[in-house]
């Protein structure tokens, strides 16, 4: 942990803007690598298609970016019980819990605020609102263990390199600029999806929506869908959403559920 000690001593002498740049650098690494992992996971294990994951257009997933920043921040917290293995267990448990919390908060914001479900664990045992579940919380613990024992040193090396090559901040700045523009563009699109979801009293499963639109493009136009802009494969976006609504409608609103149940009981 000598490298970490040197890094922390260096960070203590840094200005707030320098530390902020480091956080953005870690966010850049995490969100980009996370996007690559999710693209490959969808291609070879779930959708079996090349699908651009998440709600943004560019090659990054903010959840992973915040995750790497969070894990790095936790890893530099001093924990000393006097027992090495216990220190590791406590650190991994804290990391796994924080990652599950990040996942839950992100999922809840999109469901409650935008009527969009970014992922769905509703079919998993012990799930909470379909946002988190014991299985994926366990996966986060595994990821935390890998980060703690293997990845953390590489992250420290990357941050140390960045500190000594601060000119790379220009690249990070370009990334942040493109990212902000992408967020603005995507929020405009999600506003349309939110309006559609409210009109039909549904929660839109964004991944299933993309898959449905991909299938529709291949069926109707006999060509490969737009990987970069999967939600703009058709000119009549709202009409096309209506055509494939049953494939991506995730959860009806609670009030609507109660009304439907009353009608059935009658």
C-alpha cells in the first residue's frame, strides 16, 4: 500500500479543482469500461444483438463511473482492526453495500422521475421493486473483492499517472463536454418516453424497448438498426412505441393496478 500512501500525501497538497479532475478521470475510466462490458454482455449472453446499453447515446454508462469513483473513495478510507483479513472483509462489505445503494438510487430516480426502468430484476427472488436483488448484490460483493484485491492497485497507478500527466485533463475535459451534451440530448428523448408512459399508465423498460425497435427495423426495413441512435430508428417515434408497447411495458402504476383488480373482482 506504499503507492496509496504516496498518492494520499500528494492529494493532501492538491487544490479542490485537481481532486475534482481526478474524480472525473476515474468517472471517465469506469463509465467507458462499464459500457464495453455491458455491450459484450448483451451481445453474447442476453439480447444476442449489438445493442447500445443505457439511456445515453455515447460509449459510457454513468452507473459504472459513479461506482468506480465510489469504490476508489472507499478504498482510501483507513480501516485498522488489527486483523488483516477482518479489515479486508469490512472493506469489501462496505464497497458491496455502497454499490447496491448506488444501483438502487439510480434505478429509483429513473422509475419515479422518468417512468423508465433501466434494468429489471422483478423475476429474481428477494428483489426490491425490481431494482435490486440478493443475487446482483452478491455480484457487487464479488466485483468489490476483485476491485479491492486486484483492480485497486491499477486504479492507483492510473491516478498517479494522471497526476503526473495533468495535460491529459484536456482529454477528460472533452469527455465531460460531450457527456453533458449527450445528457441534455438524452433527457429530451426521455421526456418523450415519460410522456408516453404517463399516457398509457406504464413503466417503460428501456432495454426491451430498444430490442423491440431493433426487431421492428430488421423486420420492416431489412437492414441493421442504428447502433448509436437505437431509439430513433423510425421517424414516427411515438407511433412505433405504440406498435411495440406490449414488449417493453414493464409495470403498471399502483393506482391503475388497484382499479384493474376491482374491475376483475366485479
